[in-house]
C-alpha cells in the first residue's frame, strides 16, 4: 500500500507499553502539486479512520492509545510541503492526533550519501 491508495491504511503499529498507536503513510512519490493533494486526501482518510472508531474495530488493542500519523517519505519535502505539514499538524493536534514526517528508511533518497 502507498500514498496513491487514499482509502487504505498503509501500516498500523501499536505499542501497548507506551499506549501509542502509529498509523504510517508510505510515501514513495516525487514532490509535485498532485502529490500534495494525494497526501492531503490520505491524511484526511487516516483522521476519519481514527475519529469514526474504525481503528478500534480493526485494531482493538488501540483502545486508550495516543495516536500519531507518520509520513514516511522517500524524498525530502520541499519548503512548500513543510508549510503544509505545519498547518496539518495544527489541525490534527486539535483533534488529538500528532503528525510526524521523516524519511522512509535511514535517510531521504535525494539526501546526502
């Protein structure tokens, strides 16, 4: 699964000891306007998945967990995308969900070797 499948949850990781549930978006696309729109749709789907309670139907162990949406990207987000993430963080935090962004793997594919 990946970012181009907006209605799918790519990965769910539950850490019962820390009472956290991380929903990961696997982002393999290069950055352009269509990519940003796809990412916004995917984040909205993840939020709906949490707020509707569907997360608890599919993953009962997520009960009483704090939620985080992690965007795991192959390519370094440009400044315009970082600004989008800043706004998205505010919206998600108001819903009680954290947002984090980082590389898929040990570093971005277009970063220093």
